[in-house]
C-alpha cells in the first residue's frame, strides 16, 4: 500500500515501481539525495543543504522540506525560544514518528560492529540490523562507515503457536543498498 | 564450584560491620546526624540535575517492543502504541528514574553494597566497567540457584549480602524474569530495575520503565548510576571530613 503522495519521502528503491506521475517522479529524483531519513543522531558533519553539525537536534532544513520528513536534520526539531519541550511534542516531531511505517523507507545507518561478513548497522531505531557484506566495494564497509538501508521492519517479532506473547529476535530488518553518498556529491546540490 | 563476584576496588571510608548487614550497629551522636540529615531533604543529592527529558529522548529510552510482546503490567507506563510499536511515557520514566537514583544515592551514602545485574551479553562489559568505575559490584553471568538465598552455604558463614540490586535488564537469556528479582524480594533486598515493555515490574522496588535494548539507552543508565553513586560517596567523604574537623576544633 503506497503512502500518500505528500508523505512520500523515500527515493524509490531500484527495481521498485515507477511513481505514478512524471512530475512527482522528477520531484522525487531531485529530492532523492535529501530524502533519507536521518533517524540516527550522528555527530558527523552533514553538509546536505548546509545543515549545522550537531549530535542532537540540529535545526531543520530551510523552507521546502517539511519538518521531520526527508530532511537531513537529525533528531527532533528545536524551537530556539522554547527551552523545555513536552514529551508528546518531541515525540510527534521525531523522525521515527514522522517517517510512518518502516516498510521500504530509506535510511542512513552507521556500522558499529563487524563480524567477518556480517555488518551490524545502527540506523537510529530501537534495534540494529544485520546485513551481509556486499560484493561491490566490500572492503569499504568497516566500523564507522555510513551506509544506505531500505528498512523492512523495526523489530522482527512473531507469535508462534501456543505462545502467550510474541517471540522477538531483538533485531531490525533492512536491505543494504550501498555506501552513503559522499560529502562532495551532497555539496554540489 | 566457587562463584566469583566481579569485584571492584572497595571504597575506603565505608562502615562495614563484619556480621550484620545493617550499618547502624555502633553510632555516636555525630554519626547519627550524618545519617539522618540526608533523609530530611527530598533530593539531598540533586539527582534531578543529572538528566533531562531531552537526554532520555535522545537516548531512545521511550522506544518499546512490539505490541505483541507487551506485558500486561507495563500498560500503565506505556504512552501509546505507534504502528504496533509501544512508546514508553517519558514523563513517568523521569519520575521513576529520579526516585531510583535518589534511593541509590542514599544507599551508596550509607556505605551499602550495590550489585549491578544484567544478563544481556551485548552490554555485559559496559555494566562491569560501570561497576568497577563506581567501586561497586556486578554480576553479568549465569546466576546460580542459591546465590542470595543459600549464601551462607555457598560462601561460608558471615557473608554480607548486597544492600541494593540494580537490574539493567530484568530478563534473562530466555526472556523470563531474572531469578535474582524473586530472590532479592525473598531476602528483603531492595531492587532498582529498568523494565522494558515486555518485562514484569511487579517485584521490583523501584522500577524504571525504559528501553533496555539500545546501546544509547544502556550507556545513559550506566552513566547516571555511576554519577549518582560517585556523587553520594563523595558527599559522604566530605561530610565525614567536616565532622572530623569540627570534632578536632571542639577537642582543642
């Protein structure tokens, strides 16, 4: 079930269906680089659209992006005049909530652990995901590398027959798309 | 088979009577004042300034498990359910965390033994290093049956049991409540525990509803407990030093 047009922020995954109208397709492609959800509060410099670096709550992108969705700002939006935001307000504006269902959303993650060919990637959700090292540019995936993911599920759980509650794998599910775009490519925009 | 507590270096100025667990065995008037003065303040150790709502939010403390994993008794602490994922109410978490940290500080101030317990392999090193950093103890391995309830047989007579158990995750490896919760309740040992949406908060004296699966959240809890315990111990040392000086002044 496709999300409504105004809420679509994810770049269409390769091989996915083309978006319904050509105008929207052009808009989507244009926003593709900025459309990745930055759920992760990373201290690294994020140069897309001149966002200020910061570990927590960088200010939102100027005008055209709506708060929380598709912006390169990480963390909840900060209104400079308010010193203490309520929990409900912080939650409502957080990227995780603004994103909606996790299915087929593009996100940026950071590899925090490597075991041979398994990459443990944290994208800002409750759990991390584990992906296989791809054949293309395999050596570039080390601890601290930023990668693009297509999220499938935030937590892998299932209710088995005869069980009182769900069994959880304590892991999220995502498909590794590749390395995150370099800063130079972002600065060109 | 002897069981090794993961011992850290004990703090020097600690009232440790050999046999009994209580710290009030031999008190003078000064000690009495030292021990009763903190009890008259609601937040003697200013634990409220150690963390803010934003810190909790950024550390992903509000994220819970999926709806199907929810424990019935965690429902009062849950803010809501978003696309099947439970969200923990951070306003309640703030209050519970303040109570828990305040209690931990008081126990540490009175020279109590604190034992950190967690059965999560991902965070076992973090928990152990936290315990070492604040001069307390940790147990992050398999919990043998009678560690608390059968201690005088396992360890010999005259062993002193912990005065507080801090659970950084209340579940064991098979998603059942940790045995130490029940055993601590049996032995009248108060417990502080971080309870996620799939945990049972029942027997825990100071439950703290919050995420126990993300590294960010666990690091925050460890940092808060460590700072609280160190702050309380420093305050104790300061108060004792002041008492000492006053006594010397009066003596002269």
